[in-house]
């Protein structure tokens, strides 16, 4: 009896013996009260970069992953919801790290009911909004996190800072360094997750944003002003650089950077688009491997990420491939669909297409160079550009990454674990691991054999809620109906 061991040693020995028996037990038993959802015999692609793990059982309870292990090692109570996932593939929920949900082409009056279900039905469980109506975005974000609204997690900047133009829900003009500082403070106070810049009136204004963002403990990201090189921006603390073309990113790799940058600034002041295009091609042609190697080291040292957004450029450069009867047009309001269809006959659009196509080729090259150089990249679609449809465009961007030199496994990792690392949320999201929030996508086919298989979605699990194919189809029907119901613009 334990009472015969007054020093407590018997209790210790008994515990040790019981623990050893547990270790020798061939099964892990889970009580019914702990389990709400079980996926059995599934192949797990966990987002960490590890090789696929076949024939696994994944247990989800309370919105989190509570157990993962070989299918023959985990027993569950018969009252649990069990999904036979033989031949299926489980990946973390995808993140689109460059979207516009509540601005530009997306009006909050309809986008909440159209875009949020559309994104989720496409396996996108998180987004970074890069310029939009801040009150609307923060309201949706609160509701999503409180499980009062079914949609992806939202990480939002609110209006971007611009060196000109009028004030709109997605744009906040600043005329000088002082106004730039005030804008950073204002957006931080209003609840923005980060600061987005698209253009600034001067170098002084750029460095004012960088300094004030540091003081306010908020990150900043966006387009590179033409006066600022990538290394300068990185050293100033810029968290991510968006787009290659619109940031004139190729100049930072050019052996003729100083001369080309001066000419580009002058061309921009004059509104000379032909000169702008010529300079872009000269920058591509004067790529310097030596400059690239030095830039890679700077970006890595400072933790600066890059978002290529190749798909939007590639789509825009091929208007001949656009379809008047594209099924995805049902997911945008009729007036916007009409506007996009009318762009088929836009002479300027067709004139620029060849140039944009050549730039897309250079974007693939730069994406590959950055990846081989060890620079962290984010997967972002830049929807709603014309024919850049939310949801589907993220899957297309994954394919663009693979074309640029990523393996399918690396592309998936970038759109899952990489995204949550960028936001500092990797401890709770972004991988299929025990303890993580259960944001997952169940696929009908192996995405490592063909990255396009990320589109073959059997189910989406959002915060532990299982949305099977009929439920996802219902979300799509809801989004389509909401889009069709948008009244025409006056």
C-alpha cells in the first residue's frame, strides 16, 4: 500500500510504472467529449516543408488540431464525426497576401457578401488587404474572429499613402513628410494592422513614414517609390515590397541603376509612359548577378519580404485569352463585368499587352532569382484587377511560382506557413500540426504532382468547422446571387 511508504517513493514508482505502460500501449485513445471531427487515412502535407505523411489520422476539437498520427495508432469514439479521407490530401489553409476586398473595384456594399464566401470556397482562409475601407475591413475582421461571420482571417492596412490624388476609402494623400508622419499615427490609432504606401511625394516623406512606423511599432509595406532602391527601403525597415513592375524592382538589380533611376523619376514627372517602358526594358537587360547577390543579403538580413504578384500581370498581358462568357464573371457585379468585357476593345490595353508580357517573363526570372537567393516571398494575387478573380487567382499565382522555379511543396509552404511567419502568427496558424487552429483544405488530388490540384477542393475546414463540397457549393451560389443582385451604377 502507498501508506507504507511515508517518503512518497512508492507513489513515484507507481506513476513511473503507469507511464511506462502508457508508452507501451499500441493505441492513443481519445474520449468522445474531446473530439468533434476526425479525418482518417489522409495524406498530410503539413506546410513545414516536410515530406508528405501518408495514412494519417487528424483529430480536431474546439477549433484546433488535437492529435495527428498514423491511422492504426489513433482510436476514436464512434460518436465522433469521422471522415474517410483515403486518397485525399490535407494542406493548411491558403493565404492570399495581396488582395483588395473593400476598395478600387470592390465596393464594401457588396464585396462582403460576394468576396468573403468566394475566397473561403477556394480554400483561402486568410488574406492581407492592401488598400481599402478601414472601418468595413475592421468590422469584418472582428466578426470573423468572433465566429459571427464565415470568412477568411483579415490583415488590413486601410487606405494606402499616396503622393497625390484625392482622398478615398482606399487612398490617403500626403503632401510632405509631416503629413506622412501624421497619417501613420492616425492609421495606427484607427486600428490598421500595417501601413501601405503606393507612392510618396519625396524621399523625405518615405523616410518619415519609415521612422514614424518604427516609433509607433507598426510595420510598413507597399510599392517602392521610384526614388528609392530596394536596398535602401529594406535598410529603412520596409517589411514587404509589392510587385516587380510597379515598384521598378528591376532597377535595383541593374548595373545602370543610378542613371536609369534618374531617367525614370523624370519620365514619371512628365507622365511619359513610353520612356517608362523603355527604361524598364533597359533595366531588365542590364541585370547584374553581383548586385543581385548583395541585394539578397540585405533583404535577408533585414527580414524584408517580396510579393511578386505575377498572375495579375500575366493575365493583363493576355487580353486575347479573356473570355466574354468566362464563368467567373458571375462572381462580379454585372456593371463591373460589363466594364471588363468592354476592355477587350480598349486599344491602349492591347498596345500595352506585348510590353506587359515581356515584363511578366522578367518577373518569373526575378522570382526565381530571389528564391534561389534565399529571399522570403509572399503569394499574392492582386485581385480584383480585370479578369483577376478572387480565389481562383491565388491558385494561378501558385502555378506562376512553380513556373518561376519553386517546387509545388515550396509554393504551398509559401502560401501557408510563410504567410503566417510574415505576420508573426506561425505559432497558431499556417501548418498542420498539433495545437494549431484548424484552418485546413482537403484536396481530391495530390498538389505535389501538379500544383493545379490545389483547385480540386473536397472540403475546407475553417476554425474546426467542416465545409464539405455541398456546403462550399452553397457558398459559391450565395456569392453569385449577391453579385447579381448589385444594382447598376448611376
